[in-house]
């Protein structure tokens, strides 16, 4: 099984080869392998980590998480505690590349508590770092993330490097540099007081002084240095170093170098006030991250893109924001990003939900302001899906509980994205478009839903049902779909919006 799966994976160069039937085959092979790993009576799988790294690069990091978690359990049952903790660590590391849900976060917290009582304190720094990543990158809780990174560094300093080498597969020095680099990145993203400016200098000195640093660690330290230059308005120096990185970094690190360098070029252009160049560079950064299956860099690219836009839109009054973003092509950029992730429902679906919603709003006699909110809320209702790995979005076989938890998070993630841009009402539409008036929707099960949101919700259900996609391959007629909506198969809607939908269709 193991060898067969490896040789199958070796036939795929990159994930863009995977479409149609080759994608179906990729999904079915991967899912069978996950089932195999969960079997109690099997041999140890020696190549498991390299299989997972390959899957991650092919855009399936959640599957790598599932595999490492199942393998950790396998070793625990055999009483092999060290192997258990190593694999469990990797399972969290892969989850962080995909999307760490609330339930994953809860398990990580529990594991850290168990480790603090256990006989393997050597694992604590890496686990604290994984938790710090969740708060830093996903929950934007910079204050607590900072505590976690600092605690991790403290704990690591108390461990004898030889003993650490002995117990984890990551060396002491590698781990130390990773922690320092994460803390540096965090400090670069927050408002720093004087003390933190000095801390930043100290951390950078640590990164820079690495006589036997691997090329990867050297790259991390150079990238951090560029960001420090940019943060301190030394733009010429930053540009020089960027060019230097491109020339000097070995090609095998391209999957890190290309996306990061594009992102930093964008940051540089934004500081210079070149809005269009900044947007183009961030889109390039996102595209390359996706191409290399670098899901974490995707998130950095998005974070930066939003930062650029909210920065340039800061002076724009709230009622002019939509026009401003429209004039600067922000919506096109966001929909383009969504299309890169969700092949089947990314672009066309977003555009037709927007059109249908706008027509319903007009037929219900809403005013111009509200109609525009519905139009853009409709266009961006699924924008949170840019946080979900493409494998999960496009998966043909049955979704399990974790897949659902990740997909359902597109609502709150969409809310965060649009809220960052100051699009408050559109953000609410993104958050609530899967809520239903009978309380059976998600994410919160609320019954009190704004009319504008319900309009987008009914347009969404209608369009998703008539569009053949990976999961629903059958063509349905508009009449079939209206019948489904009336009988509540796809959740309950108010008569007002159902009649609105019918009036624009027939
Ligand atoms: Fe949705
Ligand atoms: Fe949708």
C-alpha cells in the first residue's frame, strides 16, 4: 500500500495537473491511504512524513494532518510514546498550514497540558510554537501569541541541545531560529513600543549570527531583515537586499523564495504609494504560493493584500468605500484569488449570485444604497473560502466532520476579511449567508437574519443547485430548484425572498 501510493504520488508533478478525472483519482487514492493508516493491524509506515510533505505540496495539508494524527495513535497503542509525540507534533504543524479549526486548537491545548505533566518536556517548545502560530496567523491575537513564542524560547533555553537532538527530529538550533523568526515576524506586524523596537534588533542579531545556518534559515533571516528595513522606511536598502536574495538563494528553495519575495516587493510598493504595483505583486505572491502548495504563504499574501487596501482606503469615507474599491479593482482581485482556490464555484458562481441578488433586491423595492450592499455582499459571500485548502473545496468524495468544520469556517473568515476592509454590512452577509430562519443554519444557528443576507442566501442556494460542480453533478431545472427551496430541502427561507427569487426568474 505504502509503496504503491508513493509511486502514484511520484507520477504527479504539481497540483495543477490535477483536474477532472486525474483529480478524482488523486482524491480516491489519498482517501484509501488515509483509511489504511487508520488500520490497527498494519506495518509501520517508514516514509510517512515524506508522503505527508508531498501531499501538502499538492494542496492537501488537511489530509497530511489526518495521516499524522492516525499514525500518532498507532504508536500510542503500541506504547511508543516518543513516536506518538513526534507524529502528533507534525499533525498540528500540518493543520496549521491548512486551517486550524476550534476543535484542533482545543486538542493542541490539551496536548500541551499533558506534555507539561509528562516525561517529555523537550517537546513543549515546538508545541507552544504551533499554538503561537494559530493565535498569530489565524486568530490575530498577537498579545497571547507573543507570550507563547517567548515561553517556547525560554523552555528551549533550559534544554540541553544534545538531549533535544536526541528526542525530536528537529535540531535545537533549527528550532531556536524558527522560534526567533516567528517572534520577529509577529513584532513586525504590531505597533511596537521602544522596548519592542530593541527586542526586534536583538532578535535580528540572533538570526544574522548563524555561522552554520542552513540556506533555509539564512533565507528566513534575510526576509526578516527586508521587513525590518521596510518598517523603518529604509526602502532603498530593502530593495537591494530583495535583489540579493533572488540572486543568492538556491533554486531548491524557490517555493519559499518566490512567494515571499513577491510579497515583500508588494509591501515595498505600497510604502512608496504605488497602489497598482502593490496589488499586482501581492496577487503574484498568492498565485505562486498556491502553485507551490504553500498554504501558509497564501495566508501571508492575503493578510498583506488586505493590509495594503485598508491602508490606502483609510481616508475614504464609509459611503465612498465601495466606489473606491471598485475603481481600484479590489473586487476583481478578490474574485480572482477565489477562482484560484475554488475551481468550480469561485468565479462564475460569485458573479451570478451577485446578479440574482441585485435583481431580487430591486424587485423588493430596496433603495440604491441597500441594493449595492446586496450586489457586493453577493459577489463576496464566499470570499472566506480563500482560507480553505483547495483539496477540501474541490473534494469529490464524502466530507468528514473535520472537512465540514473547515468549510463552514468560510463564513467567519469572510466576515473577518470584509470587516478588515471596512465593508461592515457586506461582512455580515458573508458571515450569515448559511444561517436559516428556522435556526438550522451555521455558524451560529441564529434565526434573526437581515433581509439583505437572506436575499443573497436564497440566490446562493439557487445558483449552487443549478450549476453542475464536483459534488452535485446532475443538472437541475430552475423549476426543480424552486420546488426544493419551497419544501425546505436546502434550509428554510421566508416567503418574501422566495417570491422575490421567483419574480426575477420567470
Ligand atoms: Fe457559502
Ligand atoms: Fe456560495
